[in-house]
C-alpha cells in the first residue's frame, strides 16, 4: 500500500488517533497536512516527527468549526503540495453533561466541531476534488452514534449525524469519482477515554468488549489508511465499525 505523491489533510492530528493517522500516511509516502486548533506545540511536534522519518508535512492551525479556517487549511495544502487527494475528518471533542443540565453553549460547541466542522472541511475541499474528479473523504465517527452513551447526548448526536452525512455525500459525489467512507470506533486509548482508567469504569466497559481491551491509536490509524487506499476502492457510503467486538459478549 503506497500513497506516494498523494496529499492528505488530517484534522485534529496533534494527538491520539489523528497523530497516529498522520504518521502512518507519512510512512506510506503521503504528503501530510497536520492540523490543530489549540495544541499548536503538539501539532508542530507531529510535523517534526514526520520529517524525522523522511516524510513531507506542514502544520496548519485552524478551528474547523469556522468555515474560513477550513478554507485556509485547503489553501495552505494546495500552496505547498499542489493538490488534496484525501481528507480525514478526525477533529472531535466531548463535553459530557446530562441532557437536562446541558445548556446551549455545551450543545453547540460539540456539534460545531464534530459535525459542522466536518462539513466545513468537506465544503472547503470539494471544489478542488470535483474539478479533478477524484478524491477520498474519511469521516471518523463513533459507536456512541450507534449505541448511545449516557451523559453525552451532544457527542452521540454529532457522531450519528456523521454516519448519515457519509451516506448522503457518497450518493452525491460518486459521479465525480469521490468516495466518502466512515469508521465508527469503539473505545480507543486516547485522552478522550482517560476516564476509563478508573477501575470501576474500566471493568464495566472492558467486560463488554470481546477482545477484552481498548484499541490503540495505531490500530485506528491502520483502518483509516486502508479505507483511504485503493484496496478499499469499492467501499463508499458505509461506516465501518471497529470496536473490538463491543456488545458481543
């Protein structure tokens, strides 16, 4: 599997799944555009990690919830590398709150990043992809969008909507040779799942995972990279579940 000559944008790639994905694309020859909204130092470290292994990368600070920032990401990508072949919508946040305690700000912040942020990046890159009549978009969802998650209705709604968005966009864009695929991850060992380090929660959730463990960012990255590759050329419109067999016990 090679991405030589291809350029990929990975949003939210200063840490966790995004970082692992950026590094894996780089190892396989892609030019990588690393992105972060606030963790700029970490973003630049990822850029340096990529360069250290002989890859090409730039970092673009941008808030995906702002459309103009997404245009900036695309423009910087085109300016540096000349094209954008793959967009990975990975940026995401969670602000837990029970539904009856959730105010407008908490609701909107999560939807603005997780859902509107993905659509902003898609809208920003589509004119280029449509003109070239080629492109791949990978939307990172979650099994929370399928099964639900107590105290996270905003996050759940955003991830469920991404699954529907993936289906709809695949139907619209197939005539331009643009694939749109999704992946719904289970519990991956990242900062967002740090709460699972507490024994009571870890035991409760690990007991529901057939493989008996959390996934790693590197395992998640491998799936994203596969979906963006020519080996997945007949996959579009669907969201692959990668959860270690959650709920199968």
